[in-house]
């Protein structure tokens, strides 16, 4: 059998991962984790790092939030560097950092990335802000946004002017996000991969924002786009959007966009 240079998986495990869609059974969030309005599951992270790295290799997340990527890496015996702007989220993440495997850098990722050696990272796994979507509520049904408001939970990341979620113009947001990812690419080893978990969404004015495809368009100028895996959210509550006059989809999936540095 040919030597597997990418990961530690068997051929059977390799084939299973390459299916283009998946669901995740995530554990219930802790009281501290639920303060983050858009945490993605560490179970998802574990699946990706097991495919794109070997044990002991180094993963980077420039938007680590409350530590999903760090937890997924530690549980899979991978090392991880996470960067988080929000000091409250960073404090929560520090509770789970195992210094044998992980390092947390608190601050603006554009500044913190300068402290990471070029071409030292084996894989990048992250989910960035989806523009200012968290600050907006759409429609009149019971949305997650409204449920969090009733529970007096944070509705968006922060009021920090450096927070990408506070940018009002979409084109400006996309350009700044693209620049951050290109900065991350300098840290990635040649031939290695980056996975960005994002979602297309409907804006409050009714316009459909194709964030995933816009990121692919921008980054494909510097990276090879290898395709996507679609994360299906089967347990998300349906909203009665548009009824009874207009089709408005319940968007219950995210795109895991996979790029390679070649």
C-alpha cells in the first residue's frame, strides 16, 4: 500500500470523509461557550484535522472564538495556535488550552499573525464572521437571534472597531477578510490545505449574499480551490419565512471550503 503522506487514515476512512455532505451530533454547549453567538462544533473540527493532518502536526485558527478548533485538535492529538480578538472569549478558551498541544494569542489576528513563522502551519481550519449578519434579525418568526435576546445572551461578537462583524459595507468586509486569509497563507506550508466554514445568507433588504462563492472567487487568485463539503444542520428550528407570498429558504447548511497552497 502506498505511503499516506497526508494523514493517518485507512483507505476506508479516507473514502468516507470524501462524501460531499455530512451531519454532526454536537455536544451541548457549556455555560461559558453559549456566550459565543456562533460557535461551530469541535466534532466537525476533529473530522477535518484527522483528514488533513497527521498526529502532532500544527493547525491554525485566526478566529478561534471559544476554542472549538483547539478542542478538536487536542482531542485528535494535534497541535493548535488559535487567535481571538474578544478578551471575554479568549478568557473562556484559556480554560481548555493544554499547553502541551495548544497556544492562544489574544488580539487582532492581523497583528498576531506576524508572530507566527512563515510556512510553519500544516493546516488552517476556521469559521470567520459572516459580515454583520449577527447584528440583524430577519422576518417575524422565532429566530435564534430573538431567542438569544430573550435569554439576554450576546447577539454579536463585540463592539471593537477591529471586529470584522462591525463593518457596514459588504465589499469592505470581503476585502479585509480576504487580506487576512492571504496573510494566513504565508504561514501555511507548501502543498498544505485551508478549510473555511461559511454560509450564504439573506440580508435584511432581501438580497441574497453569496459569501461562500465570493470567498472562493477572491482566494482562487492565490490558492487552488479543491471543492467543498456541506455541513447539514438537521436539528435547527424552521422559520416560516415568506409565508404565504414569497419563497425564502431556511438556510440550514454551511459550506466547508477547501483550498490548497500549491
